[in-house]
C-alpha cells in the first residue's frame, strides 16, 4: 500500500511527527508524537487485561482529567510487566516531552507497544525527544502512524469530513494492529484526532459506542494485550457550536467517527499477522444482540474455520458446528448459512454447489448466518489462519 | 508407536473387531465393533453442540435405558448435519448389526466420525457387517481402536487393573481424537470397557466425574464437534460385589478408571493435529476451581502461547497476558509463573534466565501458574500450534 497518499492529511490544530529512536532492534521509526495547539477534550478506551502496561495505568489516571494536549507513543517495547520501574519510565518519557513542549505534564498521554517484560530504553527515547518535537508538522500525522507500527505491513490512517451547523469538521484516525487483536482490542493502538467542539459526556459516549462496533468487533488471534489503547482528542478548533446529546450535529459526527474507526478496524484485520483474507461474519435474526455476538465470535475465533478459509475450502460443517457450540438457542433447521450470495446450509442440510468453491477465492469474504430467532444482529471481522501466522508468532521474540 | 503391544489386551466378556468397509476414501479399517457377551450397564457423556450428529441423537435415546451390549462405530463420515435421513441411516446401521448378532436393537450404540454433511455410505457399511461380526475376538479390542482413527497418527488404548473385594477388575479404554479437541470433547470418541459389577448411579457419577477431569480438560484447537461421544460399558463379569457410592471398592475403581481416561486424554493431545509438544498447564492457588479453570483454558487456547511453544520460546509475557485477560481476580504481583522448575515471572517481574530456553526443548512441558488467591487448582493439557496444524486443516476436506 502506498503511504504517500496520506501525506496531505491534516486536522486543523494538530501536528505530528516520528523519528527512529533506536528502540526497535531493526531500526526504523519507533517514536511518534501527536500535538494539539490547544488542550483538547480527551476520551479513551483501554485494555481490560489485569496486567495493564505502565503507560495504560498512567493514561487511565490522566484521562480522568478530560483534557490532553499530546500523545507520545513508541513501538518496539511495550513497557508491560515492568513493575514500579516501568511506571516511572512512562512518567519520565512523558516528562521529557512536556518539558520540551513547555506544557503541563498532566496533559501528556503515553502509549507503548512491542516486547513485554523488558525495561524501556529510556535514554534512547529521551535523547530522541528533541528531534521528535522539532519535526512536528501539520503534515506529520501519517509519519506518526508509521512510528507506531510493529509487525504491521502498512500504516493505518483513515480520514473523513462532516458538517455541523455549517462548519466543516475533520475526523482522522491512525492505528497499529497486527497480532493479539481481539475483542477488548489487544495490542492495538489507535489515536483519533478531530477539530470538533463537543461536550465531554457526548465524546465519551460516542467514542465508546464506536469502539464497541469497530475495534471491539474484530479478531485476529483471540488474544487480548496488556497495552490496548484507543484515544480521541477533540480540540474544538472547527468552531462549531458544541455537539451534545441533543444537538443535530451528533448524528453527522457519530457517522464520520464510526466510519473512521471501522475503516481502521478493517485495516487492522486485513493486516492481521499472516492474514490472507478478510472475513466478515454477519449473524442475523438472533434473539438478542448478545446471542448474535456469541455466535459471530465462536465462528470468528475457530481455528478450524480460519484454516478452512486459508485453504479456500467452503467447509460449512465447521461454521455451523462453531455456531452450535455456543449454547445460544436456535433451531438446527431454522439456521441458514450463506457465503456471499451462495447458500451452503438450509433447512438442516448442506446444499453447497460449485459456486461455493469459487466464492472462497475472494480476498474479502462475507459470511451470513441467520438464526431465525428474532431481530438482533452482530458483525465481526476476522482474519484467516495461515503458515505465516505460525512463523511470525513462533519466531517473534527469540 | 508400536500398536502390537496392545494385541494381548483383553477385558473378560468383551470382544472386538474392525474391517475396511470402504467409508474412508483412502482405504484402511473404518468400521469397528465392540460386543459384550451379556448386556452391560452403560453410561455416556456426549457433545453439548446444538448440532448433534445423528448417532449422538440415537445414543442419547438409548443410553437412558442404562443397558447396552454393543457399539458399532465408523470413521470417514460423521453422519452429522444429515437431517432425518441421517437419523434413519444411524438406525439402519444399528439394525444391520443387531440382526446379525441376534440381539435387541435397543442394545446397540452407534458412533460416527469424519466428514460432516454427507450421507453415510450405508450399503458399504451394511455389506461389511458380516465380516465385522465374524471377526469378533477377545483379542480384537486394539483392532477396534484402529477402526475409529481419522487423522490420528496412532491408535489410543489404555488399560488398568484394580482389585475390589478380592476380585480382579479390568478397565480398558480406546479413543480417537486429533482435531476439534476441546472442553466438551469435540471430535472425540472413547469407549471404556470394564468387567466391574457396579450400580447405575455410581457408574454415571464416576464416569462423568472422570470425563470432566480428563476428556473435558484438554484442548487442541478450541473447537467442539457435533459427534463427541464417550461411553462406558460395565458387564459385571468380574463377579465382584456391586460397587456403589458407599462401598470400599469405589475408590480403587475410580482411580483405575481415571487413570485410563487421563492416559487416553493425554494421548489425544499428544496426537493433536500437528502437535509437536504436550503442554500441561497447572493453575494453582486460585480462589475457586472455576477461576483456576478459566485461567488454565485462557492460556491453553491462546494461539500466541501455542505458537510460542511450537517455536520453543519461553515467552512468559504471552502466558501472563492470557491469564490477565480472563477477568479472574488476582494481584499482578502475587501471580507467579514457572515452566517446569524454572521461574519466569515473580513479584510482578520477568526473571527468565538461560534455563528457560533449555526447558522449552522438551516434548512434554509443564507450566505452573500460581495466583496466590486461595486453594483451588485446575490442570489442562494442550498442544502447540504448528505449520502442520494449518496444513491438515486447510486441506482436510477439498
């Protein structure tokens, strides 16, 4: 994918940059900075893992203040399972950048991704903060997206405009994903930047709702990381009248935000470790949304289903068996299964024809499971399971 | 593994045989029979998948009568997702053997394993019932174990003796496993034969309890099949005074039974599709057994953990991260992790030394996670995740 297409992406009032600080052993950009000209409203969604990385612990404290002005993020080292020292390292990383920028240290958010359990190479990071701040520019958002990549094959940037009360609002998100992608967002970082003027409760609500339907509706390998972080900064520089839960602008803003986050979520799955296909699993006519979600995830997480997709095998037996393993109530004769437009299982019987093998050759494949029990729906994006996944994860660390 | 070691295994009053009926496309034995000289007490544990294969539906009806005299089982075709016709095929398969044996058809149990969604090749099976019954012999139990293999690399047979009231009792089990091995026993068949005289309630209870600690405590790929079946037949021919919940013999019988079932369970994991290692995950000092189980399974099912073991990488970060993702309460500083005798994570910090890499080279590896919250323990056996797993499952069907 050509990264240069992102070079013209700007969000009013935001600057970005990244440098190679030497955290990653292989070289390359590994330290990113996002800066807002003015303190921005901030909201975040973080890993629920009991082992929270030091920067997540720090951010959880700071985001309760509802305002932030900058995000510093490194790749190559997760600063996770590093105890008290790790927490102090995260604070020191923050302090280095707030001193340089001349802002209140409490306005800095920190994120790290990479190897677990090793101390952050703090000297390298602190030493690189000068060039990092120097490099800040309005065109630097895509550079920031590059600096947070780990095993990602391409930087992830999404961008939308919307209009609120005659003012143009920009919503732009960057993300990194690849491994450990799973409901509560495993090793995933995403920073969403907008110049919208929006109330705090409204920002919290709409960001969490969008995260639930995007980053929390994808799976690569069923693992949840210690570092998952999604942050939105809204600096209000669009000058719109404040969006709140009763305002007309909310729908437009919500749609743009969801669009950006869903686009990033799809890119994360498409770039899942070793992924050769993007599988969209849509469970329909479930009794409850919870039922639909359970069935969708059971299919999305099944290694047998994932390997079948890698092998381009329309193995409907594995799909219905995964659906049947959940305890969710449905009748085995009312369930039907299509892959794209091709029926595979109807009225309790397999009906796969020759089209089935053909449709499995696509890069993006949609699976429709109808339970015939009600009106609830859930959609999840999953990757397939390939040799490359095994290679990457058997050899990542040693 | 040398299968001839099993040829002398006998259980008083039981006969076994198997033939190549042509169900499997590649040839080889694919139809097995176990027969007891007299009707035996029977108990069973079956898949909880909503899509139950036809033979499972039939067995659930019949086992409620508490007596069976024979089990006929085929490999190569699961007779699952085959609708009403599939059920009639299972009944016809049963009828063919009960007619030939001259027994009440209700005393026959049926099992099938293999491809889902295709009609059973009934003519081939019915045609092979003659030679199958002819071939019955007291030495034929290991032959029956061979006839139920699918992608298994070796037949699974375990055998123990115990003494109850001065009478020698034999407990012998055969099993097939390989793919889809998961808590509620996914594509797994196991038949346990004993000459013990035992009360029905006692047999039900002790068999279910042993299944929970053996077949329901293993995982290969997190998938639950439509065909999982574990059956015990107790024909009473040892002539012991009946074992019941108050009798002294219960402990000896329970220990022998658990030994047999655990041995089969370990063999199933060791022979998991593409498995190169047997990983025993022991979670200790949890607050409740449910907590211990949740943490053990989160580790056992993690593809990141499984690929790390395949790569012989002592990646403790993935293990503690999996433990932390469960919602089970524990303190991140009280958790400690050892692999065999080697400490990897203590007091909230990684402490892996050079021994860690060394210990990962073993074929069977024990992982100890202590939560420091109470006295509950759970142990699960898991396999690693290899290239061969991907090969087998990407190419199994088409």
